[in-house]
C-alpha cells in the first residue's frame, strides 16, 4: 500500500533503517507484551484488559489512567505503518483480532471509551477537561486511518467513522449539541485525517468547530466545573485554563502556552483546518504560535516545554538546561505541527525544525538499543543533582524501561515507523525532498510515475546522491531539494554539470525532463559550527554549543571526566572530526583542545576567598551527538559549554 | 539590668542604632497589634486570642498554625530586650498583663500549649513530630529568661519553670517517661538558658537527653507514626526523618541536613550541652556540622538551606542563586550556633560567620524602614521569573508586610534587640570584642569593673577607636580584639604606640594595666575584594562577587538597567568607593567600569545562530550592599557577576 502522500518508499538509510527496524522488530513486539500485561518487570498497562471488560468478555474493573485506551491506539498506528513495507501475516492477524475486540466494545451509538463504558455511560462527556474521552477518540481515529492505509481493511476505519459520527452528533455549534471540546487535543487533526480518507465534510466541519470553539466565552471548562464541582488544579497557578490552550480563542492567542504536547497537537489541528478552509486568520494564529515556539521557546535540540510544572511552556527565552522538561512527545508534536505548516507553505524553516527535533530532542528519547526511554530530555545533567535536588526530580540520568504513563515510547514508534511521510511529499508537478532519508521512492508528479533512489552519508556528511531509476514519461517535473538552514555552502550538479538554480525559501527547484539514469549530486558543506543562543536566554549566556550539520553535540563525563562546568572551550579551538564505527552505534566524534580549571588553591577547604590567578590547563575534549548520551551508564552531560 | 554576659551596654552605633530603634519603636508595637489581630490589612495572628480561649476568658476555637504560641513568645523576648536599655513602664505593664494571661492558661501540672489546652489535653504529646508543643515550650522558656534578665521579675520565669518541670516529668530515658523529643528543635538551648539562670541541674539533664536521644533506634517518630497513623510527608522524598535531624543520632551525623532552621537550632543546643558537659564526641559532632555548613553549604551572604523543598539543606556545594531559599530565620539560627561555638573556643571564624550573616543574609530580611520582610533571600532575582517560573514561586522580588507563618520578623526583632550579646563577652580576665558594635560597655574582667567606649565607621570603614572611660582597679586585663577573616592588613596602636602582638586564631590579645583615658586604635584595611566561590559551586563558576569589609555587594536594575546577565566585570576593573548619605539610608557605593553585551546582530529574531564576534561595550557599574536591595521597587538583582 502507499502512504498518505500517494507515494511508496522503501527506506534503506544507513542512519535510520536500523532504528526503524528496532521499532518494528523490538519495540512493537515489546509494547504488545506490555499492553497485554505480560512483562514481568513492568507496571501492567491494562489496555487490552480494559477492552475485554468493556466488551463483556471479561469481568473486572477499569484499570490505569483515564487515557489508557490511547496507548493501544498509538500502538495500532505504529504497527500498521510497519506493515506497509514489511507485510507480516502474524502481525496483521494480531491487529485484526484486536480490532475485532475493539469493535465489540463499541456502543450502538458509536461511542467508544472503555473508562466510561465500564464505569457508567451516564457520566460520559461530563468531564471533558480532564477525562481524555475525546483524546482517546482522536488516537483511535488516527490508528484507524493508518490501518486502512496500510492494509486496505475498513474494519477499524468503520469503527472510527461510527465514533466520529457519535462525536459529531454530540458536539458542535448547532442547537441541541454540547459546545465542548477536548481537554487534551489530538481529535482535531485526527478528524482531518479521517476527512482526507473519507472525503466526508462533516469531519472537517467538526474539526473546524473544535479548533474555533476552544476558549470562546463562556468558557466551557468553567461551565463544566460549575456543574461537576471538579476543581481545576491549574487554576491555582499561573497557567489557568491556558494549560489546556482554552483560556481564550486561538485567534486571540499570541504565544505558545500551557502543556506543550497539547499545544502543538492543537496547533497541528489549527494548521490543518487553516489549510483546508483557507482561513487567513487561523493561518495568522499558526504563524504566531510557530514564531513563539521557534524564535523564543525552543531548545537547540528541538525540545519544547521547559517546565516540569504542567509539562508546559513558560515565558520567552526561559530555557533552563538542567531543569528542562522538553518531553519527547512534545518534540514529536512539534514535528506534527511543522509538517502541517510545510503543507501550507514550502519554507525550509519548517523542515529545519523537523530535522532539528528528529535528530536531537526526539531521538534522545530512546536508547541506542531501543529498549529504554526518556520522557524528559535535559540539556545538562549532574546525576547527584537528579537524585538530591527536588527541582530536578523529573530529570533522570538514565533511560527507563517503561512508564506508568507510557505516552512517549509508542509515540516514538509511530513517528519512526512513518518517517518517510516527513521526508518526501508530492505536490502537483513537484517532488519535495524535505529530509535526506535514503531509500527508493515511487512518486507521481503530474500524475506520471517516477522512481527515485536517494543515498547519502547523512547526517555524518552532506554528500547526497539522487538517481532516477525508473521514468517512462518524458514530461518534465521538478525535484525540490531542501537546503538546510544550517548549511552555509553547497554545490549541486545534475549529470555532472553544475545547476545554476538558486534556493528559494530553503528549497532548490530543479525542473527538467528527468529520465532514468539521471543523477543529481548535492554536496552540503558540514563544518563544526559554534552556536550561540539569543542573548536573552540567560541559561546560555557566555556559552557555546557545537553543531555539525543537523546534529547537536554534547560533552559526557564518560569521555571528559566529571565537573564539566570546569571546562571552557577557549576562543578558537581547532575541531577535528572522526567517524568512529565502534562507539555508540557509529558516530562522528568531534575533538578539540579545551581548557579545564585546575582545582589547586582550594585545599584549605575555604568556600569563598579573594580571587587569585586561575589556572586553566589544556585538555583534550571529546564531543558526541546529543541523541547518543546516557548510553554508557550515568554521568554528567552538557550541551552548552563555557566559552 | 545586665545582659546574660553580666555586662551592660548602651549601643550608640551609627549603623545599628537606628535599626535597633526601628525594632523598638516600630516593629515591636506593630507586631503587638498583629498579635492582637488589630491590623486591618494583615491576616489575623490569633496569638493572644488563643491564650484567652485557653484560659477560659473568651469562648472560641484555636486558630492559626499549631506553633502559633511561639510568635507571642518571640515577641515577649524581643520586647524584654528593649527594656534593658530603654525602660518603658507602658511596655512593662503590657508585658505583665500578657504574662498574667499566659500564666492563667497554664495547667495545674505546668503544661502550657494553647492548641492542646483548647483541643483536648488527652491528645497532648501524641504528635511530637509535627505539632510543635515542645518547640512552643522552648520559645516560652527563652522569653521567660529574657524577661527575667530585663526586669528582674520572676512572673514568667516561674511559669517557664513549671513548664520545664512538666516536660522533665514526661520525657527522659528514665523508666515510665516517654522517650520522645521535639519535632522542631529549640527547647534544647532554651533549657540550657533556664539552667544558666536557675542553676537547676534537671534542666541541663533534660537538654542533654533531648540532644542525645534524637535519632536513636527505635526511631521515636516512626514509633509515633505507627500509633497515630499520621503519614510523614518527608518520608516520600529524599529527606526522610533527617528533615527533623532525627534519622540517626547526632554522633553519627556527618553533614548538616534537613530543615535548616531546625538544624541550626539543634546544633546550638548540641553545642551548649557539649560545652557544659565537656563531652568530646558531642563537640566533634558540632565541628562536623560547622564545617559542613560553612565550608560546603553556606551562601556568601551567610544564608543557609538552599532549597525551597523542606526549607532545607541539600548537598555539598549546591548553592543556586536564583532558586535559593536561605530563610532569614535560618541565618539567624546560624548566628545562634556560631555564638555557642565561640563560647567553646575563641576562634575568629565563628565571629566571621556571625558578621557575614548579620550584615548580609539576615539584614536583607527587613526593609530599610523595618516595615516589610523577606522570608527567602535569593542572590539573584529576575522579577518575571518569580512571577512565571514555578521553581521560583517562593522567591519574591519585594518584601512582604507580614506572613501567615510569621516566624522571621519576630526572630529578627529578638536578634537585633539583643545584638550586644553577640558583640562582646567577658571570660575570666578577658573582654572579647567580637563585633565592632559602637557604644558604651560596662564589663567586669577578673571581677573588676571597667567601662569602655567603642566607636567606629564600621561597616563602611575599618577605623575603630576603643577608649577606657572608667577603670578604678589597676589590675591588668586583656582586651581581645577580633581581626576579621576578610581583613588582610591591619594596624593597632595603644596610646599612639604600635602594639607588637600578633593575632591568634583571629583575636588580638592586648594585656595591659588599662586605665581610664587609654585609647586603642585599630585600623582594618578594607579594600574592595573580588571574591570567588569554591570551584565545586556550579552556580558561581566563572563569576565574581564583590565584598568590602563584611559587606557583600550586588548589582540592581535600578542602577544598572535590566539584563544583568549581559554584564561582565572584566579582568581588572578599578573600583571606586564613595559614601552616599542620601542613598538607601546611607551606604558606601562601589563603582567601576564593566562591560555590557550589545544586543546588535539578533534583530532577525533567530534563537540560535553561528557565533559571530561579540560586542561588549564599556559601561559604568554601580554596586550597592546586598542587604539594601529591593528598597526601590521590583527589579533584577545579582550578587555573582560574570568575569
């Protein structure tokens, strides 16, 4: 089957393929065991159990978090993506049986949420703010669309349509409907996906309603609280209903606020609706949120949501490294938002952010072996502080096997299993290459088939080769190659001849009557870059981070000893890069000379003393990619290094 | 009346007198109104109300915190001190009436705690861990001793003795007694004070029991929890029973741990008992705690307890400036501990810490007008962060009028009202001058009367003049003058001739047959010093603080503009000092040239970019004493400045 872009891809990328294979061969089977409570050393998930109880197949109670159903849906989505390139009858059967179970729990009116089916349907839709029914519905719909695209089966899609119809009958601006909206967003973008597949206008209409109704006066969540008396935890702090992005309408919001995952999921839905309706004021809102995030509230790793409190955005340029939250799921959600902005306008900055998050703040979320995960992705870690400082109790120096609230690992799985969708897109006569993901791609620019093969040393070098392997039509079409924002020099040639085209908004448009055998060579210069943060970022003042191409680097204690704060980079170190096959799954290591503070002079135990000459001696420094940190036992890590 | 040292002092110090007068003429009357719930714009205290209910004079319930009684006791103590130098029949009558009220609430067996008298005596002593009965008893005893010393009256002292006797009948290692101890320490040192006045061995015996029993297995607070089922909040986090310094015996404790106020109150009691019993292992424990605090866990301001969580010590060298807790009461408690160490051994380092805390992290706790107070004393403030960052929600950019939990203002009052006790002491033939507090002092070295007059420009200059104004005896005695640890050069002369003596352990011992008219001139060199923190203090790496004499300086936005993090001090600035009568109540200002980062080059809104040449331009910097910050409206402040 083809992916949602009407394209088909076989990924054979030296960097990503093994990771995608880890998802397929390890994470998905492992998570299936987890979802069935069969892992001896992990908290039970209860997901499948809850569906069995809801469908009457088992006795028992609802167990786990109110949003437990969504874990199963994310797993279905990820598993479905893997079937596209790796048909697997056993997995397909597992999915079919599971979907049968899910369908058997669905109520006659289409309603489907095991928490309320088990605990009493009379209470459904009474706590939209905190009880995640609409969130779970959104993930089920996303899973259904993915399963349909992967297998052609309508089984789960029909369940999803009945569920969406149920939502549509209950929610909306029309008389007699509730004027509510999801406490945790995702249903908005899910309904747009369902609309894309079914072409059923009602789903787009409902998505638009959810996007626009949110935050309108009288505030639904306040009205709901008056009825239920359920106190809103967040109203005691600075976030208030903006924790849910529900304190004012999106057209009046000026900054990315509140719970970061919810926020970027919401903005993704807003962007979808803006694109499909052509609504300029919604698009303007998306632009404001995009700028707020990427210009004032995003870590260099693509991580977002700098505070543990509310897992939330805070305020402009507040990007602490050691107390960072930067949830893996939030960076994934930023990729969702960026891809939708890219669907509206072809600007390199959107793909730049996808790349930044993907290679850094998202990939750091999983260990090299794919067996353990970070929820929180700090940019500076001192293990003693994680253990003893309550302000950093959310920061772990080592990845964990599984989580009680297990949102990140299945989210990682569904992203990596569908990575080709972020790398390429076709629009009219253009084939866009957003990310240099290696493999073989079948696309239909202008309706005519072409097969391309892309290979590169990405992200370790910028040598990219694109070859047309099959093309019958002689019609010209355009290859639009992204020139990354980090790249200051590049050359491009086709058939050995330099191309005269210049990049526009980050894309190089090469229009030719491409034919089989044609070869395009793109060479992106990829020196080590010393990066500064905006001077308003207090946490990074006087500090430097190293990047090479899309990869953010860090120092680890394993290579550089403890007390990383004693290290200074010096004014103009000479960087050396070396490919190291055997370290951390194969990485390009950066080395240079740095300076380290000698401890001499403090032996008398004084805590404060008049300044004396400080002794910094020359030491070799060894930087590794940020995503690969914490794969060699606990130790200090730092991205931002003193100058 | 004389103070506890058998000395009498009239303070006429250009720096402290006005502050002590503020305590006497403003804070004490204001707090009396507060304790009687007569302040229209403050939360009621309920203190006097509770005593009226407990004594049956009024109907009503117990109101306020379980430790509410202690606020009243601290006020009595402070008010009593002021009577020593300022007899005031009205205040004396107010105190006498109040003491009569207190006495009328005392139970036949001596028990006195309004919370349990009102709520049911059958429940008394069932929650020592959290219900502060023994803490309140301690403060009442301290108040009683102070009132007795100030007025000669035994009214409150008799109440205190009956209360101490009640404690002694209920607690101890003897058969039939409870083996408990205070949840919040203070009773230990209070009992020693009571012993000093009454010479009743039982009180010292009970103090020693409390000091030594704490943390012995089986842990009393665990046993108590088994009976009551009251869950210990702190056992869920890293502090456990060490929050109360009650997880292991003091002789096994290696570091200052837990709630900082409790800790230093406890160590004060330990030091008292160690001194009076000559117990070497207790003294060794005091030495360990002292070193733990002053060498690894103390801010440059003398602030201690770096974490809001548990208002507690954390771990070595963890001294964050922007999330600091550094409670005013904890620095006051450190002064209590230091004075007791000084009573054991004459070492300048103890008085150095008293001075450091007093002029910096304690004095910062009150506004210049004595009307508003800080609980928390951070070393770096950005007002926007205090408002929006949950990690800094305990940090206020402006002092508050009064507190629901009002421990700090009355603690400040009782410290400042008894400051002479910290400045001077007499031991055998020695008159020790620990602090250069100006005024007239009557002392009895070797039993013979002498009156001294000390005047100085302290803390703004180091010129100190000590004059013998009255001396009848011709017996020699020793003036022991402290040479502060911050002082690198000094000269001393008597009668115009240089003294040949050298300082020993921070004191200069001048033994002469001093006679009336003799004059000693001590000149302490007081240049501006650039201070570094130990390189293990991550928060201060690459930064400098300025001190001049005992005063820690800071930059404020009011003088230097916002974005203090853009400022660098440069390598060797020339400092200028200037006495400014009209600023902040009269201060010595430090000015120099510094460097400020130009914001140019970031106009495109980028959050990260490759390093370009940074432009630092020269700017004038103006430093003010840290204690005087936040007296000109909210704004940024920083003690530690980038080099």
